[in-house]
């Protein structure tokens, strides 16, 4: 999806509109890897993210988190089929710089023999991309956890996926203007992590803090569940990044290697910082550092080598740790599960580092080469900054609009104060996570 040569090939195939016959021979090796990667990325959301987030909230809200992850998975899947895949990955004609067209509505013209990039069936390419569309709005629920009505969450996720994720996806991976500029975003620094992180911050600021924050302790209720989910995220991320090569080749192998190195470095960096700062290393700290390392390497996984991945993971551990302290302790913003400081800041950092560390002239830290023979490091960094800036600004504005539209359609997004105290599991679903 995101290696530049694959993107160019994919865009040339899709730009012509609907393809009703095979465009290339089936590559069984690439197809087998992409089938595996698709399952791995869905595994990141269900059960990975659901368990990770579910353990971080309080006992009375655990089912609400699991329910939200399941509902988002279902509704975004249908939206992707009905039209979002087409808008993201086909040609939009005169408006192609901003949005795709309708050539693949309901996966029209997509048969068993219709090939996408690298000899992979296009229907599999579309399903792989669907898993990215699923996990992005699911990440956002960490920003407003424990205080939003289920109906409002569902409407918000539908509108946000259509109005934020889909256009940004087209800009970066579907032939839009950021791809045309040469933006390096291998697997979702802008499309997934910056959009989800900024949306979480806007939601936290707009909806307000949980009742009792920051005075009242809101410790995770089940760290065992969180660590289990974190392990699933680490494994599933290999499909997220290595799968983005859309081939079972050296690029996928390198993406897998740098993903693992960055995750390990981020985990240890966060752990040691916390140990130094607070006197004891925590399980929550090491798994959060791992997620920061994974999110930060995501845009750079096709651009950096192992030495660069070490720097990315180290930077992620330090910068995201400091931002978490700043957001929660200094600014007292209740981004409940640290989505913005981990995913948003990590996405920005990784997107910028992709432009710097892709250079082949950095010795042991050299990357995979510049996006274009005509791009210097400074020019590539300029492109990366433009991509970050546009994504940040667009996401912030449209997310605020979507929150207001959701409130108009469903009534106030927040539950009432006494309902928040009772817990969303009982109030919204009439169920308990634990009946011991």
C-alpha cells in the first residue's frame, strides 16, 4: 500500500476507474501474505485494542469499551463496502486531488480474477484497507472513554470515518495531492495516527473531563487484560506495517524488523524514564512505550533501516512520555487513554523522522533512499511538514464539526453525571463486566 513503487502501480491501475477483468497474473505468495496481514490487522482491533482499552478503564465501564470496538468494526466494514473504499482508492476525475470516485461502490466490478497491486486480488487489497479504516475510529474512543453515550459514539464514528479518514486516506494513498507531492507515510502516520490522535484531543477538549478528573484516582481496573491486549497489538502490528509492502518480499521483511526494533526500544525507554522519574517501573509504562514505538515507526517503516528504527523508538519513548505528562499533569486535559500524546504525537514524530532517516547517506542510520531523485533531505522534510500540517488542521476542524453535528442529531454526547457515576455498562447496556 505504501511503498512508493507499489503506490504508483496501484494508482495507475485504479486511476482508470472500474477494472472488470484481470490486470495481472495472480501471485500466490503475495496473496497468502496479504491474507495473513489482513487477519493480523483485524486482530489488532478485535481483540487487541478492545482488551488493551478495556483493561485501562474502571470496572463499571469495561463492557462499554468492548461494545464500542465491536460496533465500530461492524459499521465501518459496511461503510467501506458501500462506498468509502471507492472514494478512497479510485480516481475522482477532475477532483482526484481531494477525493476518489464511485467506480467501486459495493465493490462493483471486483471479481475473483480482478487483480490489484503485485498480483494480489483487488478484493483482498480492499479488505486489507478496510482493517485500517476500522482501527482508526476505534483508537479515538480512548479520548472520550467512560463518558459518551453509545448512540452518539456510533453516529460520531460514522460521520468521522466518512468525512475525515476517507479523504485523508485518498490524499496520502489513493492518488491525492499529498501522494503526488511525495509524502512518505508507509502505513499510517498521517492517515491513522495523526487523525485519531488529533480527533481524540478535540473530543476531550470539547466534551470535557470525566467526573472527578484530575482529583479522583482513575487507575486501570485490569492490567492483566491490558497487557494481553498489548501483546496482541505488538503481534498484529506486523500485519499493519510489513503487510503494507503488499508483497512477501524484502521490503516486508525490513518493515517487520524495524517495527519490532522500534517497539522494543520504545518500551524500554518509557520504562527507564518512569523508573527514573517515579522510582519504580510500571507495567502500564512499558506497554504504553511499546505502543508509542509502534505508532511512531508506522509512517517510517518503509523508509528507515534498523539503525534508524532504534532512533525512532528512542525518540518515541522520550517524546511521547513527556507529552503524556504534559497533557495529563500540567494541562489537565482528560484524554482518557492517552491517544493524542501516544498516537497523535507519535504519528507526527514518525512522519517527520521518515523524511530525515530515509536518506541513504547517514551511515549505520541510513534509510531506503529518498522519495524522489530530486528531493534533498530538506525538501523531503518540507513535504513531510506539509503533510503533517494539513492533516492536523483538517482533522481538528472537521472533528469539531462532527462532534457538533452528532450532538444535534442525537442530543448531548455525554451521559448525565449520575449515569457516569453508575457506569456505562449498566446505564447503556444493562450488563456487568464482572458478576463475582
